[in-house]
C-alpha cells in the first residue's frame, strides 16, 4: 500500500493520519478537508468558543512532521473502487478512510437560521449573542441546551422550542429530561411545541403563533455526511455500514467517526455515535484494519455536556437496559442508571457526580452484576454495589 487518502479533516481524520503513521505506514497520505481551516475540535464550539472564553479549538498537530498532503477547501464528490472524485479532480488511492462526519439538520422556511457545527458557525453566532437580543432555539437536546446556556449568560432573551415533552427526551428519555427542566430558569421553554417554519424575524409554530427573534438557532440533530456516496457501490444505512473492524463493503476502504455505523459485539446491534469519543477512538482501529492488522472497535459510548452550570456525563448504551433507577434527588447532584434484565449496568448518566461516571465505566466494561437495593443509595459508591 503506497497511498492512503483520508476524506474529512476533523478529529477523526487527523487521528486517522496519526494512527497510520504511529503504526509504521511510511507511504503517501492525502488529507482532504471541506473547510479551509486546519483540523480543530468541535466540542469547545458550543462551550468555550461560543461563550467567548476561547477564539478557536485547533488541534495540536504538526501536519508537516506527519508528512501529510493537506487539501483544505476540497470536497469529495463520489467514490468508485480505487478512485476518489473531488472538486479538484480525481485522486487514486490504495487505501481510503471515510471520516466525513455529520451535518446539521435544518427546518423549513426562508428566514435565516443558524446551526452550530463549524468554527465559522460558532464565531458568527457568538457575534449575535448580545445583551437584549431575542434568541429562539429550536430543540432542547444537547446542542440546544448548550446554546441556551451561552445565550442566557450573554444577557439574551431566550426562547427554547422543543417538540418533545421534556428537554433531552429524544436523547435519553423524558424521565431524565424532566429532571433538567428546572435548569431553564429565566428561559421561555416551550415543550410539546412543533415548529412550522423559520420566517424573517422569527419562528412560526404549528397552529400559527409567531415567536419573534433576532436570532434563530436550529439544534435538532445531525445526519451523517454521506450524500456524496449515494451513487457509489458502498453499503449505506444511517451512515457508512461497517463491520466490527470498521471495514466497509468496498475493498480497502474503512470508515471512522460520526459517519460510521459499526457492528457492536458488546451490544449485538449496529451503532452510530455522534460524539467526540468516537472520533477520537475509532481511527486507531480503522488504521489498523486498513494496514491488515486484527483490531476490533467495541467501546461503551461516552459523551459529556456542560449546561446551566452542570456537568453531564454519559457512558454506555441505555436502549440495552430495561429499568431506570436514580441515585439522588433532582435538586442536587444525581445519577441515572439503566440496568439490563440480568442486573448488569447498561448505562450511567451522571450529573455533577464524576465518580459515578468513572466507576460506571469500569463496571460496564467488566460486565458485573449489581445489588439494586444498594444502587439507589447515592451515598454508596457504585463500585460497592457490585455483587
């Protein structure tokens, strides 16, 4: 193998380059990035960058020392075996890493709506979060909550419009979301409310009500950035379909990061996880597989969110559980745990309880059974609930 092309210059793309070099690949590497920026981290965009605590989140990487040919501002257009089509022409390859990530979903309407996915998005939105500005945020998921946090802190008048019964209902369920509802103090939180369209000057709701806003932010999720692969002979279903080695249906092609829908041995299902930890960890396995080594990607998915002064950490895959138990009341520090029918830990969501997250990760990875009576006592460490 003489030439590897990495499509996507985010964290997953950069880590793929680093992993290839770290495993001894001495051939040519071409890194293609749709944006004109060098690789950067996305989580700080909705936190430090949006709040003004930082201006950028560029990753510490010496592309020159990695001996990578970086093509910024270039878009992948199509793929056939051995050849990548780009806006700069055709590029042959011996191995390919698909790391094109995901792109935000928007709502209908001719009015301006902001999303938060790129560094430019964060800078543009930050400039508009000024005291007294009326800000309408569509969606009370992870991004919506973090944008609402920054907007409220900036002195904006904030309205959050959520189709579900609680914040985070779609992400982790209404029982969890109900516990976060009180965090929206000082915010006009509209639950069970559907958006019809974004018009000039605000948001029109289903039923006709118009919510006036200087700034409209849409945070209703993302979809894998795989439209450019639609005509290619590669298996696509809610992402680029891979096996547990991150190998795709096309020879000498692997996928990593947000766009990869991989088979999980741990959970016995296909997963696609749109979080930083996936972009960080999956490229190591993708690179190993591309180089002919035996490696399996099978993590317990992890993510975190900072919102309204709380640190929320999640580890696991809660759909594999059938019972939800709480450790602590909603007024303070608390955790939620999902258990499988065999009383093993499926997932933990910890609010300002980092020890529960750390111990929960170890328990999930070990597959241990838990004593449910001790589990609901927040004063008993999770590790002491193992039986």
